[in-house]
């Protein structure tokens, strides 16, 4: 059974929201598929893509690039605010890119009569979203880490223990990690240390306000995507994600830290 909902939020953001439930189960236990669809690829997008694929015959406004994610029901229930802000971050990226996010809600305790447990995590290429205490023994990461994109394991980690009561941080962290998933590197200031591949802004630009700045800084919004960040993600969609034989810029494991002064 498929239900396509047009909500006020969807109208404002220009995206389509679909909810899919496909097994026989009590209504409050049915698996959900969240679908967020951004604008289709434009003529400019296709011009970039055709540069890598001569003779490619595609019409504008006819396709999007799909990213499948899986999020775990028990974590959604434990950290509803963090999940709400992650959804909002997907909507924001989808406003600007020819992308389609599909997020499966996985409940391992639910058994399909024919297919067994709904383990969406085993779908090829699916990206796992973990909302948990990242300093716990299960993850063993720094207690200053708010989020991390682990390309090597195809998963986004969110330190929901810290983020659940700080929705503004949950939103900026989610924007940041989705950016890494899309291949956008860190953005730093002229006086910040940087590694190969970082974007270094000129002296007069305040890098701490950018979504892809590597630390969450107190009183800095870090919630508005800059045109450069969007352009880099769009470039990756057209040149890398649609051509699997090319190494992807977002191949590093990247973390997002809480500023020491916060």
C-alpha cells in the first residue's frame, strides 16, 4: 500500500513525501519508507554529465540520483528529536539537488511471512544512519564527536545522546554529515589547519558559519548551505555517484567535533 502525502512542509520545500507500508502487520508496527524527492536534473546538470559521457541522450527534468538509507526503529523511538532534525537536513539538501533520498525504517523484530526479518541494511549500497552514544563501547569514539561519516562502512553516525536535547546542533550536524556523504569536503578558514582536499576560504570570509566547517562553534548557526557547498555536491552527483569507476571525493571518514569552548 502506497500513500503519497502533500504536506505544507513539502509544498514550501518543493519536495514530494511518500510513505510506503507493504506487509501485513498491526498499523503501529508497519515498516515505513520515507521518500524525499528534490528537483529533477536540469539542463546544466546534463551538460556536466554529457561531458563525461559523449552521446548520452537525456532530457532535463527527467531523473534524480537515488540514495538509500536505513534507520533503526528503536533509535527513532529513543531519539525522536535527532531523527526529526536529520529528516529536516535531508529535505534541505533535496531542495537544491537532483536527488532522491529513500530512508527505510528497519525493525528487526518484525517478520515478513515470506521474506523473514526486514533487514534493509543488507541492500547493496544502502547507507546506515546510527543515532546512539558514540562514546559507548559499541563505537568507542571521542565524547567530543557529534557526528561522523564513515565511508569505509557506508554509515552516518550521530551522537544522539548529545544532540537529542540540542536540536539546532542535531540539524547542523546532520547537514554536515550528509554533505560528506555527498562528497563535500571540509571548509576551513585562512588561519585554520587544513588537510589535502580541504576548501580554504579567503581571510575575509568567516568559515565558522559554513555547514562544512569541521567543528560546531557556539553562537555560529552553521545551518545555511552556501552556494559552493551545493555546487560541490551537485558536481559529485553528476560526475562521481553516477560513474562508479571514478574514485569518489567523499571517500574519507570525516568527523564533526564540538568546539572546546562550548
